[in-house]
C-alpha cells in the first residue's frame, strides 16, 4: 500500500522519474523500521486511509482503480487543508478551523471512518515521500540540480558543476 | 579540544568575569576581556559544534539532515506567544546564532542613533555612530568582512575610516536578474557586507560559495563566532567555556552587587560560579528572562528592573518574503545565500505614512529541490510538472523592516509553562503596531514592483513572517536616564554596578539593518568599559 501511495504522490511516467523509479517506498519502509514510534504511526495512518477508502468508495484502498484512489486522497487532502494552521487567517477563518479540528480530531464525531487519523497522517506522508524523492540522484538529474552544496562549493557561479 | 585554562572559578577565588551566552556578544567579550588579562568563565546553554564533524551539507540527504543540527531542543527551548504567533528562530551553541546566520553584517546608519532628534519618534541612543565607528572597523577586520568600496559601494553606506578587508562577492545569476529590475527602477542593488571573506583570512579559507551558510560552514570560511573570536579567547589560557550550562539566576550580595551565577548543567545538576563582574549576553529573549528570574528582596521585580523596563520594547525586524519565478535558469543555490541589498528606502521619507524604513535583500537560500518542492505544496500528477516549470528559476526577496520600539511588545515569564529544568519559559508579545502596519502595507508593493521590473513571469504574494528575521532586540534598552532605560551607554546596569548586558537587548531602536555587527561592536566597547572599571578599582 505504501508503494501505491508513493506512486500517486509522485507518479512515474514517460516524462521523468517518479516514486517507483527512485524506490521511495523501500526507503520509507527502511526509515520506518528504525523506530517503533514511526512504524506505529505508519501502521495507524495506512489503516486509516484504508478505512476512509472503505467508507467513501466502498472498497479497500488497494482494490480501487487509480482514479478512485486519487479521489480518496483528494478528500483526505481537503480535510487536512481545512484544518491547517495559517498565519494570515481571519478571525472567522480561525474559528472555522478550530471547529473543523474538533470535528475531525481522533475523538470527535467526524473522526469516525478513519478521517481523524488520515488527515493528520497524509500530509506527513506526502512530506516523507517528497523528502525521499527529491534527495535521489535521479530526481536531481531530471531537474539539473548540481548539489549537494559541500564539499566542493561552486567555484563558477554561472556554470553547472562539472560542466 | 579547547586549551586547558589556567584558573578554576570558586567561591574563594572568584573569576574576573562570568559571561552568560557565547554568541555575537559573549564571544567578542570573552576575547577582548581575556586579552586584557582578565579571567573569564562563559556559560553557554547549547553545545559546541565541530565544523568538519557535525555539519551535514555534503550529504545527498542534506536537506533532511542538515536542518536538524541547530534545531531547538523542544523541552529546553520552549516559548509561548501572547497574541500573534511568533516563530522564534535562534541557535544555542558556542557561536550562538552566528552559527546559522547568513553573515550579512551592515553597519547601522548615523540616523539610527538619533531617531528622536531626526524623526521625532522612539528615543535617541546614548551614543553616536561616530563613537562606534572605530569598533565597527575593528570587528570587520577580525571577521574579514567582504564588501564593495569606491564606485561599487552603496550610495547609502555610512562614512567609513577603513576599506572593507576583503573584496566583495560576485553576483550570481539570480541576483543579476533582480539587479536588472533595480536598475530599471533607479534603485541601488549592491553587494552587502558579508562576514564571509573572499580570500583566506586569519588561517581560514576563502568562501567556497556553497550556499549553505545557514547549516554551518563545514569549511570554516564563514566568520561565525566559534571560528573567529572563540579560538583567540581560548588561546589566552584565561577563558573557560562551559557548554550545555543553563543559567537560572544571578545572585546579589548585601552590597547590591552581582555576586554569582547559578546554573544547571546538562544533567540538571545545580552549580554556582562567582565573578567580580557578570555579563549577560544570552539574547534579547533569554537575558530579560534571566533578569526577571533573578528576583530578590532587594530587586522584587527582577534584577536591575527598578524601571520596570526589563523585557519591554521587544523588537524584531519586519520580514516580508516574496518569490519570483523567471523564464531563464537562475540556479540561485550557487553562491552566498545573501545576494545583495537595496537601501533606497532605509531612511524616513516624509511622504510616507510611516517613519524610518526598510532594506530589501535578495535571498537565494533554500532553492534546493526539496525546499522548492515543499514550497509548491502540490502532489500528484501536477507536482513534477510544476517542479520542472519553476525549479532553478526562482529567487526570493526579503525585507529587514524597522519595527519601532513599543512598550507593549514584551518578553515575560510565562506564568504556567515550564521548560525541562522547571524554569518558566519566555512568553513573547510582538504585535505590528501602527507605524509597523503602515510600513507593512508599502513593503509588498515595493517587492512586487521590483520583481515585475526584473521580468519575473510569476510573483508569489509577499507574506509577512513574524519571528522569521531572527533579529531579536531591545528588552534591556540603553539610556542615560535610569527611569527610562535598563543599562547606561557602556551597557552597565543602572542599578547594579558590576552587571553588564552584551547582546541585542540593549538596542534602543532596531534600525533597518541586520544587527550582528552592531552587537559585536557594542560588545567590544563594553569590554573596554569593563577593563577600565577593573583598572580603576570599580569592578
């Protein structure tokens, strides 16, 4: 399931590498295996996404076609955005956000059917996938990034390193 | 390993000077005082970092691992906010926030020291630019500051008696794109003074232009305090730095003089060190916190707080951040993250609805793949396409806007929340007040104007980021009158003759310039005052 999620977050296609090409899921599994806390968080989060899929699409997540899987993730993403902290929010928006947060909190009414856990887990999963993908050699090559910064630095500011 | 020291502080044998904090102020004080023959003990809350070992900017995962190096310790470094959320950005460690600074070290302008006289707002400093000028020069030569002289200098540069020690950095492609816009508008984008030498300096190498200054310079080219002042201080054999030691109280004797500093080590064990002079250089957040925690019968509102002004007039710089996306590749990550500054709006301009002004800085930091991917905030099929579209073509602008001192902006002790040592955490109140808000209405327009003139095809809406500047100032202000200030012109507490403040707390106003150089220059001058007090038998 992790592999399917990673591929939906950064898809591979003919235009360039994606999560599958850069083995993001394997890296995340290795990352999770190093800490019981992270492992537990992933287990709870994946189960919650699966629960949302069953509740809203009538099937386990992996049983859905990719378009329906995206619908499920889009629904979770929308909730996460609704409760996300924003510095410049108006007073009314802050109240709405606070109410939504209570509604979707793990103990709240809206938390049933997995959304309470899923809307917290999914943004972190996106961040983890991006972190794995964008620190890969293939991704760097695809966008022509000549890092890391050290130990060489950039003797020539106008020309890519090694060009 | 630091050299062995030739003294041991004890109750029977007090050290000459106890300094709390080893950042821009404390490090300078330690060197200057020890070179003058005094014994110095420095208590630093954070750890000692070793450039070649701790910094992680050579790793492929550096965007994930490097930011963890200076990250706050959640249980030790907590704070709370009253009102607007305020993101505290500071580093605890030997070197303080200079470990992570972008090393932008402009001088303040002469007008900054007399805003009451010139603009009728806030208060004048009890000293002038001219009195500080020679200290500015000395610090610049210690750091090997690079900057433009002659025709390339900023027309707004204050009068200098010595040229910059090393030549300016060259502009990268991102800065040149912004310069194109500035030139069209008739604004003056110039290389800013950087504490990053462009040639080998005092045994350190010239800058490698790696662009990761905020994560610590693995080459030790950036002139942070730990690689400049600290080694020289320790070389005297009269300085001992104790890392991971958190001061919790400055005690006073029956004579009303500071007597000792009580601190907690990494294991939470309590110790006490005695000094003839105590200097607090722990930042504009920690210094007032420590003073207020040092309540006693003689000082019921906190040490040296008879005026009630300890913790008041907290300021930071108004940081508005904007991004522009260009058609051409800019590859902004190559070269120093600081990419030049514009000071055309620095001084008070009568037609404005606000007093004082702001500096615009080109900010090339965090243009690496993961940073840009996170900034985009999209995932799925559109993510990679969007990355391909903007990556390498983006550059940031940020402002250093002068927030005026306001007595309602404060650092206090939180009445409820405690840190891991059981000490009350700082509670920060920092609101943009009338003058600040008027300035904040103009800044986004100027940033947008600049990006448009530079030819950006996409401009991200400028956002005000409270706390982001990391320049925290003004909670133990200087002044001649003990009723309206905490320390005098030599940064000595009005009420406690052997207590000094050596950090940005003493600033009367914040100016529109990065404060590190002014903190260092003031610390040097304060050291001179302390040495004189010892010589005259007042210490």
